[in-house]
């Protein structure tokens, strides 16, 4: 449970800090908090299309009542975090209560307009001098305030009273995320805020934070203080001997260049701007023109740091790709990750539907179908910024149940790669050669347990007027039989179902499905499929043999 009381040394620390900075931090009254909480709850109920899609209304109501009951015992920071958790429980990445912090230079800031300044100085959260990132191989320091750069690259083993990964789990209730990868992004950010650490009992004293770190083969414990509020923060990033291509031009919203020593062109798009300095179609036309003149065989579009923008501009991007020579499976790659969100998530939905894309990296930070277009307002007493979604955006798949768009090719970020300056996502795209046919491409994804990606790949091919003819029944049946021969009845049956559904006049598709059902023990359904195959081709050998086996077992196909 969160720690709602502070020991004397912690309280004294905040008092001294406030006095030294000449700030009057007048706590909010209980009635002021009640008014702000009422605004939050009323706005959620009035504006959000379906606030209880991901959480039971009874759970939301219980959290609301518990917050009101606990208010007399909460300080302002804890009340703000409890209110943030009430918003976050909806699991909607666009609906959130922003946490104001003294220094944004080391923060992950989501959104295109920053949070409003808190009306109460006591609600500003203190930050450690680090930016963390949660890699596949642990939580690491990836950026630091000047004077702390010697710790860049260190792996965090413990924070105060907790193992690092336990601390990652502990801060989960305040994360406004839609899936696990979004949580990986935001948990690392929140673990740098000392009031968050005390709230979740990760540390006892906000004035100093013990960290056990591993660096250069050595394990040691350091104690770090939060940054003073009155400094002009300077930050230091990793110093690579050869910086990765994706780290160049980080100040630009969009740019493109040839990948050195490769027949490939790289485009980085970090925001889908509402009012770009030139139309996005012109930007992509210029990129394609230069890529073509360079002899590029592959096009790599990097959306890993794109949190969205104006989704109405997506059409121009998709049309530009669709009409280009790169719209071919194995030539067009899109890099996605935990920051790919909002309008950028809508863009990758469109790519999935309308192009021959291959996604590389890690799952997106947004669900394919999600809420968005939040109403933004400032709470009357705390000055905290609330955003509440107002529109539901459905992906191109009806009833899309996915919590993220998953990749065709995995290239999840590791600390080993990052600090070596190696971009595994770009390398993976450059190295990949796809199987020769759409059915084999789908099977490759099935073999990686990426069934949804495999199905959408095949759908993209069979629905494209640019890829005729769509003769694929025999290959689907052949792959299905390969799975069945190997004892993989689930994948074998799935292949046969697709062959039947996409090619309903092909006798082998029904016969193959009959075989899959027979091997899986559903003999009556198998008999019906064999009969349907024979209605199409009375001499179909697979169906005749299957019908005879079932008849011998006393099973009729009628």
C-alpha cells in the first residue's frame, strides 16, 4: 500500500527546500481537492464515449469513494497520484492527469501541448538527475544531468527498498497506458520522481534515494538526491563513437537520408504535423525521388518516436507509399515501438490495410482501435491538467481485439545494442529476405506465433488489385498438410479454413479441412467437409479416401 505519511526528516527536507527556493507551498484544503476530484469524475462521465470499456464501473466507483474517504490523511502529492490512478484505471492512453515536475529536460512528455503549470508549488514533483529506459535486459540510465554523466549506461538493480523490476510493477497504477509496452515506457519515466517513489513505498526518504547499480562489471550502491528546483538543467546523452543513424537530427520532426553502404533509404517521421512547412506528400515525393536515384531497393520508415499528431494527414502518406515502387513485400519496412501512438497508430493501421508493409521493432504503445481527441482542461484548484478522450477510432478490422499492433520482425531494444550504437531494428530490416509467396510469408509468421500478423499479411495481398492473380489455394492446402503431417493440428486447420474461405470452389480446400478435422477427432464435421469436396469434384482422392475411412468407422458425412 502507498505510504501516506512522511517521517520527520522527509517533512523537514521539503520545508527546507521550499524555504531555500523562496516558494510558498500552501497545501490544498480538503474541500478544494473534493472540487477538483468532482470535476475529473464528471468530465470523464460526460465526455468519454465509454469510460468503462476496460474497467468495471463498480471498480471505478470504489476507487473514487476510497480517494474521498482517504483525503484527510493524504498530502497533496499523494492526493494527486491517487487522482491520477483513478483516471489511469480506464486504460486509455489519451485520458490522463498530468504530473507536473520541476524539470522536464529528463522527462518523457506525451502530447503535443505540455501540461499546465500547477497552481500549487507543492504539487510540483521532484526529479532524480537521470532518465531511465526499460530495455529487454533491464532498467538502465540513458541520460543524466550534467555532473552525473558518469552513471550513463549503469543498470539499476535496486531502488530503495525494492528490486528494480518490482519497482516497475509498483508504479503501474498511475500509468495511463493501453498495453504492456506503453507501461514499459512510462514506468521508467515515473521511477525518476521521488514523490512517486515514496508514494509506493519504494523509498522511505525523498531527500535521498539509494540505488544499487551495475556498471563496467562492478556492483555498487550510490545515494542520489533530487535535483534542486532552481537550476538551469543541462543534460548529457550517451557518447557513441559512431552514433546510430536514428539518433541523428533528433531535433527535426522529419528527415530522410541514404543508409550508408546500403541500397536502402531511411525516413524518420517523428510527428504527423497539423501544419507542416510543406505538404507531407511533397516530403515523401522528395524522399522517393532521391531513393530511386540512389538505386535503393528498400525503404525504411521510422515511426518509433512518433506520438501522433493530425491523423487527417495520414492519407497523403499512405497514398504516397502505395503509389511508389517500394510498395512490395520485402521492400517497405516500418519501424514501430512503445512511443508509436495516437495518429501514428492510425497510420500503421492504414499501412497494414493498404500496403505491403513489414513491421519491425516492438509492439506499438497504442491499441489499433483506441480512444482519442481528448478534451483538455485545467482543474480549478490544483491547476493540474486533465485530458479525457472524446472520440473512438476503430481500426480497419471489425471487432479488433488486439492490445497493440505487433511486428512481423522482432527487434526489441536492448541496452547492449543501445550503448554500442547498434540499431537492431534497422539492421533487421536490412538483413531480411521474405519467403517467395504470400502463403509462405503467412506461414513464416504463424511459425513465430504471429497468427494475426500472418492473416493480415495474406488479407493485404488477396485484397490488393495490384497483386493479381490471386491463385493461392493449392499452396495453402500444401502448407496445411505440412502442418498436419507434423502433428500441428491447430495451424494445419487454420490454413485449411483459410483455403476454404478464400477459395470456396476449390475441392482440395474442403478435403484438406476434412482431413484436419478428422485428425483432430471431429469426425462428423470432417465427413461434412469431405462431402462438400465431392460435390465440387466427385473424383477428389483425399475426400474419397476420407469418406471411406469414416464409413468404416460408422460415421456418415451427410
